[in-house]
């Protein structure tokens, strides 16, 4: 079947934009938010929201905020405490994880994670990743199709992160559901059902991790590849003098940042792969262009995946997996010519910045040959995604090898959007092999 993003008239985009409230978004915004973003960029790029926060849509303004970590904090305790409630599992998680903290905790955790995601370590993952992807493709071929998300895109990051943390295969089944529930609780509008599920998922996951951590302390893995072992042992694990105060994570910091590692690498990578394969159905010329490249590089051992970096970055720009980010002004400042008092909460609209015509030529077009693509899908500055190289590798291998095996795949039913403002992707995308 043919696929197309639902159109939105300029009048409707203006109507939504002028009454924008992230806690009460209409269905057509979730289906296609980009016309609303475009109206805001042109008319109210620093938009004051009903709750007193500000919504930023220009690339230059968002980069300026990302650059200035001295003025704009990532710490979310002020915002999350009333949202989740003191003592709740969701509050404990989201205020302890890497992404919602400033230095020094952010610096310590990021350094430990990056130490296990070196260029060599990621290169060592490639053969296993290819084996994983090819096994999934074999299963899809045997049944004549399946679901791009459930049977393919979502299975890849869960296995990769399971390997990074050393989660036994038999225990990986709940990981995806836990992640979806915990990240779902980050949406601007939180229903009681989402809150209850999110709290239960944090509790179940940390309970499981407590046992896993205890086992890993008894039987450490290779800290060059095992992120959990590296987090347990701390920065100076090889120092003959031993660790000094502050170089190891507390038990709470350790558990919550293991939860973060799953969340950060799971849904965003799932969305990257799923968004890319659905977008190619809507942009047949881009698909034909990519297929030509795939066919030229189809011989075994040719290294196809390394050739698709430009294309993967364009998919990330065009349909950013993570659409929204947040900061808090810790002192009075100015953004985009607007004076902001101390304590102002900011929503940085990555999806809008990545389609800003001031930064990208023909931004509404999927251009798989786009050069100098400085998209913000991985963030920017000190909080730039620690796993970006791994995400690119997963995207290259997944998309490239899928197209090698199924060049004529077609969607057999309309894909189902996830219905989220912060994370943009699909829950289902049934396809058949033509």
C-alpha cells in the first residue's frame, strides 16, 4: 500500500500553534507536527507556553542553549518532583540518570560509559550485530513478511544493550516493555495509567538489576566491553592505589544509570530503523537511490554498512527519534532576543531545529545525499548522546541488510504511530515481501 504523512493546511498549523499546549495536543499534531513547528519558527520561535515555560524551535537558539551549560541546567528535580511525587520510583530514576543531571554526576557516569563504547569496542560488536540482523531477516523471509517494528527494529537494540549489560538472554523479554513504560512517563501529559505503569516498571527493573549487579560483583566481565562491570568497578579500577572517594557510583546511581542505558539506546534506535524503512516507502526516489547503492555493494565482505553513514544521518534529521529536550535557566538570561528570568523551563524542539531552513536547504525533503548534515538528533554539547556511534552502526547494518534481502518490501497496512510528542516513531508497521 502507498504511504504518506498526513497533510496539514497552513490554517490548521496556525490554529494548533497559536493554542499550543504540550499537555493537550490534538491527534493531527502527533501525525504530522512539522507544519506547526514551521509556523512557530517563523512567527514565535521563542514561544511562551500556558505553564510559563518556553518552547524553542530555531536551530541557532537551541544550539546556543546546548552550548551554555553554565546557564542552562539539565537537572530536572525542580520539574519532576511535583510531576511524579516525592519518593516515587519514577522520580528516583529520572533525577539520577545521566541525561537529567549536570556535572559532576553527569561527567563521572558519561566517562565510565564512554570507556566501554570506544571505537574498537564498537567495531568488535559488528560481526555479532550482523549475525543478529541476518537471523531476524531469515525469520521474516520464512514467514513472508512481518512487522518492521515488533519483528525487526525493536529486537536489535534490546539485544545489543542486553549484551552491553550482560543480561542473560532468558531474562531479556521484559526489557522493551519496561523501557516503553518508563520513557512514556516523560510525556508532557501523564495519565494515571502511564504513571502507575512507569513506577511499576522502574521498580521491577531495578529489582532485577540488584540481583544482576550482585552476580557481576562476584563474577566480573571484561570492563572493555561490559558496561555494567565498568560502572561497578569505577574509573580507576586498574590503579594499584585503588579507588578514591567519589570515583565509584553509589548503588542507586549504578542501578538507575543501567536503566538509563536501556532507555537511551532502545526506543531511539528502534525509531531510527523503523522511521527510515517507513520513510523509504513514502519517498520512492530516495529508496531507488539507496537500493542502487546497496546493489553495488552487495558482495559479501564488501563493507556495505560503513557506506551508509550519510543516509542514516539524513534519516535522523528528517524524522528525529527524539523530538524534544529540556533545560532550566539557572540565572536570568536571554534567548533569541527574549529575556528569561532565573528558573525558566525551556523545551528545545529538536524536530523543529532539524527542519530549520536557516540551517538546512530544502529541509522538508528527504535528501539521502545531504552534505554537512549537522543535525541535532543526538543532542549537542556536553550532553551529546554517548552512544551515537553505536546507534549509527545499528542503523547502517539494519537498514542496509534489510534492503539487501527485501528490496521490494511493501507495507501491507497503514503503520501505527506511537502517539508521543517527545519520541517519534511507530508501534506497528506490517509489511510483506513482494
